[in-house]
């Protein structure tokens, strides 16, 4: 059974954990013993039972009523598995949000309809980052509809604001779905709610099921593998790596980038066994007919997408303000330094572009970057795994970017 990964986006207190906790119970994806434990803890803390407690891993989270780390929960429904990645909603933990959401198939954004809540700048930033790293299928669950007496006008008001923002940052209309819910009361989670007869679409669990059926378009014809190093075996020294896209066969001619050297695959291992073929996702070890320096290299079929790059045009999001223009960059198993120049800045709370001469925290920027040495890479929209980079300064993670 394939398990689809869903990133939960949204502000703290808007009901992400409650939504997943309720889904766990309503789909019977969690044991009665775990539910009873959560109820016992609620009683000890003198609080009404909160379904979100089912996700929290640490006692201090329950006491603070705040999820402090990336949490995962799995639900099975109609032959499919869904792993929800509940990422923190507060700004100081946005790095955790990036690492939690990076491999999600699509996103579920939770927005509160309650008075004085609605879509926050933090939620918009989460959606911006998700779209930046390639998560462009988004379901928006407008939560706490019970707090506004299930008012259709309130739902439509939030829907319009979010739609305007999503279109501005480049998310296509067909990739956006909206649903009104009450996570605490269970409205529209697994069954249609009689409290919102004006909503005529599927409940949330069926919406997730249908969204997972829409396959992501990938450039899977081009073979590429990121090399991780050398290993010693009974067959001698082999090159170890992971296939990112496409497939490779024994005796295929491959290209080593950024050197533009051709070589032939003489021995091929997949997961420790000799094979004739390896495909995307496989951990491989192979022997080439040439002795090469493999550190920081990419193996690929001859193509126009993967090439040696020293100048990059990048869209980036920063969690901290860099002190220097020259930044440490990790890309495709390489560590390089790049001199950055700002072309354009983006206000992630509105989607508006503006001119600025410095990088700002929690904002995005289009950059020209000149590297101190060439690397093998591809445009993000061609082969996403080869078009992502991370920024560091003084040993600290400060941002993420994609090659555009």
C-alpha cells in the first residue's frame, strides 16, 4: 500500500493537531488504549479532552498546548495510507517546517474561521514555502466553522482572500480545493455535515483520497544519480549513490557531471544485490570503466537539462538575515561558496514584489549567485531534486532556494 505524505500548514491554535487527532479517531486509525491515555492526561491537566493530544509526543507540549516539533501520524482509508506531517506553526521553528514538508506529496492548510483569527501572515508564509519547494497541490480546510455558526459568508470571505494570494504566488486554480470543517466537532471530516448543507462537495477524507490520485508530473526519462562516495567490496572499489530520476542499465554509457566525461557501467548493485537495472529511488553501487573523482558528482544520461553550473538564478526564502553576501551553499552533495546579488524581493505575507538591497528574514528573494566552483545541477521545474539548495552561515541553516 502506497503511503502519501501530506504537509500540514498553518498557524498555531488554528487546529492542525485537532484535525488529525479527530481523523485518527473517526477512521479508527488509532487504538482505544491511546485514546484512553490522552483522555487520562486531559483529566490530569484539568482540561476537556483535546484530540490534538493524540499527536503530541512530549508532556511539555500538552502542558503548553503547543506542538513543538515535527510530528507524524498515519491514517488508512479505502486502500490508501496517508502520513500527516504536522509541522510547527510559529516562526521561530520554521526550519522544522521546511524539513518536515520537504518530501510531501501535497499540503493541507488549516485556517481558522473564528472571529479575530482567519488567514495569518504565518499561514501565508507556510503556503509560500510549500509552493517554493514544489508542493503545489493544496487543500485549504477552513476550521472552527462552529465558532461562526457555520456561516457560508465567512467561509467564502476566507476562500476569496486565500485564492487571491495563491494565484499571486503562482498556484494554479485547479490545484486549490477548499472545505469548511469543525475539527473539534467532526463536521465534514469523514461524513458530510448537516450543519453546512450549503457545502456540496466531499468530506475531507474523500478529498484527500481524490487529491492523492492525481499524479505529480516528473521528468522521469532522464537518468540522474547523486554520488555519495566510494565503498569497498569483493568486486573492488565501487561508487555509491542514489538514483534521483529515470533508470540506468548495466553496460549503459553515462555522463559524469560537472566534468562532462562519458563512462560505461560495468557492474551494478541495487540494495546490495547485482542487478541489470536500477530506477528512481534505488540506492546503488556501481563500477565504471574509468577511474574518476566522484566527490560531489552527478551521474546522468546525456541530456540538455543537467549541466555544469557556476552561475545560478535562484528564488530563495530566508529564516535569518545573512551577515555577508558570500554564503555557504549545500547542493547535490557539494559544499560551495556563492556570492549573492539581489534581483528582486518578495513579501511572503502578500505575494507582492519590491526592490531592496538586502535580504530580509522570513521574506523571499530572486538572486544571482556566482559559485566558487562549478556544480552539476538542473532547473527545479525540470528535475526538482537536482535544483534545490540550502544556505548556511557560521554553521547555521539560514535559508532554502530553488534554481529557476
